[in-house]
């Protein structure tokens, strides 16, 4: 029996947005990412999801998976950010998101950013690259998944694994580099597929 994996859907426009809430999907996706990571990580590490809402506008401001070292008082060593429309809405909100990502990289925290928001066209990756003084590719797509690793040579640098995402195509596997060393694969296709099936899409 052949198992067909789900390809990337448009959660922000009709017809899917008429019958499903994207924020519920993102919340569930973060949960499956946590479950998968906790099966991969050594015993001294653990992953947790963190979802925050703006109660006044009922918009999701943050969908994040944090990877922590339990041996160092829950020190953050890795993060996965799932972009929400609010993160891309206004310049001030884009600045807040990008500044948070920059802060993680400056602390050496491994980072993955996943952007499947079709309702906003801004590329947060391009803005992040400009803010940290690195070159972004011309016309960076607004749908993407990227892994970032801080390295220190003669001067601090950031290595980037960048994957353009397209509706109707499967998602990639990205490396998640942890601050304390070590790298773990994050299978976005597998976790996305599990979320779609759990949400009955």
C-alpha cells in the first residue's frame, strides 16, 4: 500500500480558510514538532511549545518551539519559529520578530524559521539577513523554511540552510543546530503530515 504524504496547503485563503482555523493548525504543528524532537533529543535536553495570543485582537503573536538544556536551569539552546500573519503585518511587528531572531543568533541559539503565511508577502528572512549584515538572495520568496547556525571564526557569522516552499509540494528536512553542540534533523514533511491527518484535512 502506497502512503501519500500531504503537500503544503494554503491555510490562509479560501477554500481551506473557510472551514479550518490556521491558528489551530499552527498550534497542533508545534505540538507534533515537540513530540518528534523529544524522541530524538538526549535525556538532558527537552522541547516545549510556546504559543502567545494578543487577547485584544485575538491574533497569534508567537508560535514557537524551544529546545532547552535541563542541566543548566532550562537554558534555551534552540528554537523553531512558525511565522503567523501578525508577525508579517506591520513594520513594528516585523521588527519585533526579526529582532528576536537576531537575539537568538547573537546568543548562539540554533534557529529554524518556517513561513507558510500566504496572506502576507513580506520576507522576514530578507529582513533578518539585512539586520545581521549578511547577504540575502535577490527576490527571496515569502514562503520558506530556513535553518540558521551561528559560528565564530575571525568574526561572528551565520550559516543558513534556505529552502523555498511552494503550495502543492512537500516540505523539507532541516538541520537544527543546538547552542551546546550537536545537530538534529527536523522533518517538516513528517510533522506537517501528522498535523494534517490529526486535523482531518
